[in-house]
């Protein structure tokens, strides 16, 4: 939940960047949050899934990530066509805000499952 919140917060400067250097700094800030979030997703998957199903869980995680990236790219492309660069950045901000809400909604379930495995 903290990782998605940090990513959502890092996307906010993209909405107000009004120059190329400003956009570059905002994109770099956002990019610094992606790798820790992907690492966290892998760690959470490993801790929440039985070892016998781990390969399948990682396959689902990879597939979901690829599908989400493809859908986001399509939505951002339409937004850029309609509203320029800020439209695409708005899609990124909305997507990360949605991720934060979903992480908050699933936190209790994941927390209970993880404790049960210990």
C-alpha cells in the first residue's frame, strides 16, 4: 500500500510539468518508484502463495503486469491524442490512484493470508 501511494504521489508532478526539463525530472521521479514496487509485488507473491504454486503465481503476476501495461498504453495514447501530454500523464496519475485504492482494499485479506502461512 505504501509503495502504490508513493508511486501515485510521484505521478502528481507530471500533471503540472510545463517544460521539457520539468517533465524529465518528474518522469525520473516516477521511474524511481517503479522498481521497488515491482520487487514488492514479487516478495508479496512469494510470501502469500504456497511454494508448489509459486511458478504459476509468478506467471499470473507477469501476465497481469503485461496486460495492465498494454491497457494503460492504449488509454494514454487516446488521452494524448485528445488532450496532449498532460492527458497521458492524467491517465498515469489516475491509474496509480486506482492501484492505491485496490491495495488498500486488499491489504486486510493479504495480511490475514500471510499471517496464516507463518
